[in-house]
C-alpha cells in the first residue's frame, strides 16, 4: 500500500488546503505590514509605509500561492 501512495504522490501536483493558503496570506500581510510600520516609526511618518508594506505582503503571498499551487 505504501508503494502505491508513493507512486501516486510523485505524479500529483501539490494540493493546497484552505489553512495553508490562509496562512500564506495572513503571514505575508503580517510580516510586510510590520516592516512597513517599523519603517514609518523609524523615519517619522504617520502612515506612509504601512499600506505599502501591506500591499507588498498581499502581492507577495498571492505570487507564492500562484507559483506553488496553480502553475505546478
């Protein structure tokens, strides 16, 4: 039975479950949002880099999801 599972797993593309996709989205937003917030804090801006960081996090996480699960 393990031989069949190994052969089947080698042929199939990786499947994304909802928790993996959600964690990529939230992780990207949280990390790059925090980096943007730190940049605002360090450079003395109110909210200039926070939305930029959130946008970069969203774009980066969507790119990661697409490259791992849609194109493969």
